[in-house]
C-alpha cells in the first residue's frame, strides 16, 4: 500500500520547527532548517497561524513535467522520486510547483520531500501524518470513517476509539519501511525510528 | 528508481561550538565580527560569556543610560541544536535599580542568532537619531528608524519591519515601544510579539541608544562531528520533553496554572500584597482562561512544548454588533500583576490591561506593582487626585488602570514621571515605602510564599523568580518542616545549577530535563567535553562574577531594604519576622563567602 505525507491539521501547528529539524537531521546530516524538505512559515509573524509548506504528492506532478532531463519521476503514492546525480540545478521544478515545496540546496540540487514520514514522528501536535493512498496517489475512499483518511480526523467523526487510533498510527510507521526502497535507506529509517514503536505505546 | 542516500554537500559547516561576537557601535554605525572562541571555550556561552564580556567592557562609573554602557545579548552552544534551548540572555546595567540587569527572552531570537553565526552581540554607543539594525548572516546594516519611532504599538513595529526585511519565518525582530523611547525605567524589549526581555528596563537602554529594533536571521548550517550520537541524544531529549510528564504543566494550562495553586496556598499577592488570596481567583485562573479565551498555543523556535498561550478577546465597539478581536498572550505573572494585585477579577479586563502594556512595551510585573502602590497611596490619602490628574484608582477598576498605564508612559506631570521610575523612586518621593513591594529595587513577582522566596529574590543575582528556587523551597517547607538552613542550602544548590543552565541558555521550564547528566551527554554529542565538576565550577564562577559586577554597580548588603508589608501579610508558610529574614540573609552570605 502506498503512503504519503499529509499536513492533516495545519491549524494545530505551534511553530516548533521539530519537523524541519528532523528532516534536515535525517537526510542532510546537519543541524539546520535550511535543507529541510518541509518548510514552516509565518505569514505575519507568530501572531498569525503557521503555514506548512511541503510536497502534497501530486497525482500528476507538474514538477516532473517541467524537469527537462528526467531527474524527477513519478512516485508510487503521488509526488516524485528524485535523481540527485543527474539534477543540474536549472530550477524549472521550483517554478512549476505552486506549493513552493521545492528549493535548491547549496550545490544547486533540488530539495524535495520523499514522503518518508520521519517528520511526523517529531511533530508534537498531530499536524503531520502519513496516510494511505492508492498507488496512483489518489485518495482512498473507504466505507468507514471520513473520506479524508487521516487518523486524527477519525476521532473528530467519532468513528474510532483512541486505542485503535494509536495502533493505526503504529502500523503507519511500520509500513513506512517500504520494500522497494534501497537498503541504506531502510537502515536509516530504522535507526531514526529506534525504539519508537515501543515508546508510542507508553505515551498517554 | 534511485536510492537516495544521505546527502553531503560541499558547504562549509559552522563548527558545533560557538565562535563569534558581533560588536555594534551605534555612535558611528560601525560593526565588527570578532572570533572569540577563547571565551566560548571557557564559559560555554549565555550568561557565562556575557558576564565576562561585561567585565571586559564596563568602564568604572558608566551609568545605565550612558552611551558607553554596553548591552550584551548571548546564546549558548545548544541553541538551535536541541529542543527547548531557546533563550537569549541580555546583560546590561539596569536603569531601574542601577544594578546588574539580566533578562531572558525566548521567541525566535536564539535560533536566529545561532544560524546567523553571531552567537553573541555587544551593543555600544548611542545614535543621534533612531536606528534599527538588520543582521542577515554576516551582513549588517544600520537603518534609519525615524519613521517608526513614535509608533504607538510594538506590534506595528514588527509588522512594518517584516515587510521591509527578508528572512520570513527564520528571523527574529526585537523592538521597543513608546515606553522604551520615553525612558520608562522598566520598559521592556518585545521579542517576536509574544516574548520579552521584560525585567529591569532593557527597553529604556535601547531607547537611550536610539535603538528601535534589531532584526536578525541566518541560514548557516551546523554539523556535529558525531552525527549519530547527536541524533540519538536529540531523540532522547525530545522524548523526555514530549512524552513524559516532566513538562506537562507548561503544555497544558501553562504558567497560569499557578493562579489557583498559589491562591490555595495563600501565596498569591493580592491588592498590593494586603492579602495572599483573591476572591476573584476563579475567574482569572488558568483553567478559566483556557476554557473561555485560549485559541492557540505557540512555541519558541525549536521547542516542542508550545507554552505561549494566546487568548482571543472579542471586544464590542458599537451597539450595532461591531467587534474587534485581539490576540493576547497571557502568563501567570501577568495575571497576578494586573489581576489579583490590582483586585481585577474580570478576565477580559486583565487581557485588555495586558494588551495595553504589550503595545506600549513595559514590564508588566513592575507596572502592576507601581499601580497597586499608587492605588493604596490614594486610599490612604497620602496623595490626592491632584497628583493623578483627576484619576481615581480603585481596586478592580480596569478602565482607570488602562488610562493610568498610558499616563505613566506619557508622563504629563511629576507624579506620573515618578511612577515611570519605579516603585522605589516614587515611594521615596511621595511616601508609602512600607508598602512599596519591591526587593532590591525590583517590583516583586507573584509569590508571597515565605522565607525562601524573599531570600531568593533578595540574593538571587537578577532578583528573578525563575533564577532562584525560593518559591519551590517554600512549597517544600510547607509540606514538610524544613529548617532555615536547609532552605538556604537548597537555594544555593539551585542557584549554581541555574547559573550553569543559563550559560547554555536552556529554557528554565526544562530544567528538570537538562540534568547534569543530560547536559554532559548533549554537549559531548556535538563535540564539547565537560565534566560535571567543570559545569558546577562554571555555575559558581559565573555567580561570583555577577556579584563582582553587582558590587561595581553599587550593590551592598548593608543597603538592602525589606519593606514592612512583607512582614504584615501572612505568607504560605505563615507570618515572617524581619529578624529571621535578616539572620537567614547573613547565613546565606556566610555560606557563599560574599
Ligand atoms: S513537489 Fe510540488 S509539483 Fe512536485 S509533486 Fe510535490 S507538490 Fe506536486
Ligand atoms: S516526509 Fe521525510 S522527506 Fe518529507 S518532509 Fe518529512 S522528513 Fe522530510
Ligand atoms: S513539528 Fe508539527 S507543530 Fe512543530 S512546526 Fe512542524 S508541523 Fe508545526
């Protein structure tokens, strides 16, 4: 089953930047905000709600179409896979994405969300979530719960008990180690997750 | 499909420790960035570094508002690196009591300074006309701020600078309001709207330098020499903060939880500390605010707690159902100062009063105490409405207090000008010193819990409620008999610990997370080795040097005043006798070797 990152509850964001730090820490091995693939923005200082700018996993990605050399290819579950080796920093994808979800790093390589889900584990306020989608990237419509398949929304509709929600989330995390991903990546995720699962049970 | 590995770029990474000090000279609008690794290696950062810089810079006899008097802002090696390391310390000479001024603010400032690569800023000199300074990485500009001088609200200053400067979302904008411009001695510096350098009058120092604002942003990268260890350590701290109960209080009701707690304990100063419990506590409680006014919570950059509680006040302004809405952040100290201590039990009125202070840019605790003192002066007929320009001040009368706040800032006559100089100055001039509730020349925060609190506020180097363990010692003593000596020992131990934490500019709300053990590991994971003994020594050394500075600035134990009111009103742990406090002060001094 394909998964993607979703900004499920934007209004719950407290602007802590934990997600950005997690992303840069995991994928760029740095302590920074700059190379995070998710961007938490203010639109009028912290008096106004935060905006979470990140790839929203287009079903038919314009960034991919804009790339003249095929560095971006369609990802299972929406969005794109990025081939850093061949990216030559033309910046056409940056322009094509109206979300503003792409920027270039210091070597002029695109910085694009790969929907790994690491950031969701560092979001203290249920803003970010991994959701299940069709391989095409289309939202799945199920017969239970709301159409929007986010864990935290099920609660709003009163369809699910709290524990069920928890285990659902756990599964979401597990499912993340997608088999088609390369070895190193798996290890990386496992390491990042560490004893995450055990702790998830202890919370609350 | 390509397997994407962890990316390593050719970018030059900043070293994990701190490097630079940015020196700003307001007089000739020049600056320099100096490598001061020597200082950071010895004293880590934050208050440790700031104290040593102050000793370097201070020229004997310089007054708080003299141009040569430096202001030092400093962050620590953990800033921008670990969760809840969000503070910046400001060191200056306080225009309120002439002593060492030390104040801490959160917001985005620490992270912005860190990623800009100027981890400490020293500001000297004074400009002839208003300036603001913009720092984006190593680009520094002095810009004419005449057009934003005289704006009536600190909030508007932020809005304007946001539009003319880059760095949205990654920057910090610190600025003063009318109170700082006009030299109210307890003016604050507003940091990113909801946080402040509140206590001891940094705003007036900015005003004297004609420094309206500083905007700072940066996007440098830091890399740990041992990234795996860093990641592990980050996760450990993050989980302790988010998933254990250690910081529950701050992300649930926030500090305002204390309103009912202290009221119950009979330690909540009420009506200028004529009492310690307030019959209106229920309606100004954290619970009541959360249920009725809280709309969102916000974090300082890099903290997953979100302790900044923002309330929405819907205020009608015509009979035709027209409303304006204001978003106002509230905290315990503010509710005490403008609520119980002024006898205001209407939560909307408390919010309005907070908003007025926020916009004008004054320290709310000091303002609340000054107004409470003035109210009692009127009631005791020691002054009349002649002094107050016809304004009657009565407990609970929020409209009068709203007007009074403006009058204090505008200072249209001698009396209001005196109020703007603090409760010590005003009571020396007009009388009522017995009930001018200050310690060491600083209006007291919202606790009257007993000996520990009074000792802590008197001896604590910045007279601040968070820099000493006075209130928690009293709470302990309330639950279980403790000798005065035990209370003193606890204060000393905690003083040292907090002095060390302040060199790392950790938010003290997370003090139970950042134990010595965790601090040592956190530092090690970014390549800085310190032993527990070294950290303890750093705490003691910093405290000693602060006392050195205090003495240079004119502090003496002999001149300490203890207003009678503290001995007339029963505290949480009962009535206090002056003799007992004096004896305890002596003992503290002896143990400290001061
Ligand atoms: S990066 Fe932008 S354009 Fe490309 S898939 Fe994501 S949201 Fe769509
Ligand atoms: S899902 Fe992964 S790649 Fe995308 S923003 Fe989150 S941590 Fe970064
Ligand atoms: S971790 Fe969650 S709450 Fe924090 S900034 Fe990111 S989205 Fe917002």
